[in-house]
C-alpha cells in the first residue's frame, strides 16, 4: 500500500473561511478521486449506484484545515 502525500483535495479552492474550505473537483479531470468519494458515500447510502461514471459531475468538498493538512468534512455533487 502506498502512502498518500496530498495535503488538500485536488481541484480549485473556491471558498475559505479561517479553517474551512470548499474545493470544486471536476469528475472528468480527477476521476479516481471522484470515484473514491462516490464509494465513500455508498457506505452510507445503500441505493447509491453511480460510482464509475463521474465525468459529467462536479464535486464540492468541504474540508477542515489543521497543521497536518485538509481533512474532508463532507461533500456533495451536481
């Protein structure tokens, strides 16, 4: 297993307020990251079936910043 060295989600930071930030992630450009977000959601939503075709979606990730980097608080897609 490889260690992840990323300190923030991929994509553009579109909002920041102190330690909270929103990132906009294109499902086409960051396919693996978007698929992993969908698989994470599937743990909580049994009826969620879409996790492989992320191309037409934008994902918005809310992240909390501390001294180790950003941590995902939540996300939604449209």
